[in-house]
C-alpha cells in the first residue's frame, strides 16, 4: 500500500491564489512534470486526471512533452 502525506495549506493562501485544493494539486503536478521531476503517469495521478485529460492540459499550457531517446527507440521497435 502506498503511503500518503498530508500537506496543510491555509485556506487564506488558497483564497489569495484563487485556487481550490484540486486546482492546487493540478498546478503542483504540472510544475513537477514541466521540471522533469515527475513522469506523466505520476503527474496525472497527482492531478487526479486521466492520461488523456492531463495531456490536454499540458498541450493547452504549451508544456513540452517529455520524450527521450530511450522512449523513441522503444516506440520504433514497437512499430517495426
């Protein structure tokens, strides 16, 4: 079983940022993904979105998809 960590964010901080708790989780997931600190699967899990939904948000925010040489080679092997 995976452990959870509870992060307390004062409501006035959320109010000042004009964010709900789910929106804050999305922003954190997007930031960590954009920095290369989370893979897309873990980032979408943190955001609470499907892979399709998370990819749509990434595209809308103009965040570059992470696609390294290893992934490219694996995809080429799959298609050949």
